[in-house]
C-alpha cells in the first residue's frame, strides 16, 4: 500500500482579496448611464454582469430606449411601441412601470414630446415647503437652522 504524498504549495507574498461585491447603486448607474459615460473598467464589469444575468440584460435593453425618448422628445411616435415591447418582456417591475404610464398616457406623451417643463414651479413649491417646515418645527436635519439660507430673491434681512 502506497503512502499518500503531501504536496506543499509555496505561500505567495501577493495576496489578492476577492473583488468587492457590486452595490445596487453601481448596477443602477450602469443601467441608466449612457455607455459613453462609463469607464472602460465599468464597461467590462457591466458586460460580464449582463452575461451572467439574462433578466438584467433584458432590462438594460429597454432603459436606454426610454431614456432616448426623453432626451429626443420622441414620445408621440415611440412610446406606444416601447410599451408594447415592455409588455411582451418578462420583467414584472418594468411592466408595472408601463401600466402606470398607461394610466395617464396623454400626459406622459405630452411630457415626452413637448418642450415645456414645470421644473421651475416644482422648485419653488419645494422651497416654500422647506420654509414652512423650518418655521413650524417639523424640519429634519437637512433643513434645521437653514431658514436664513431660504430666500425669495429679495434682501434676506
């Protein structure tokens, strides 16, 4: 009967820790960013992730199309086609998003087509609400003590 031979391996002086796990924020940024805005390392990691996750690869095909509609304002011509492809896909959260869009389809088409924006009005509403919260003592740490920085265009004194 032969004796087992033990094999010893030399201990490497270079210890490489395992790669850090991806965060939800990283993957979200990769999916929602324009590919030209990703670093080459991010592109490699994202491609490897998409190869391992077919569901995420499907999602990653639909998101840029929707983003292009918002940037090029092609909602009137492209939204209904995009909604049909999303409903055909097996991605429940994206289908839920599509159903929400369909509930107010006319407003969404207008938002994805017309050049008008309510951003300035929404900013003023947010500022007024912050001021009210700070005055009535319901401000969180972000707003506490910031009443002097909230101004309405005039002299803050």
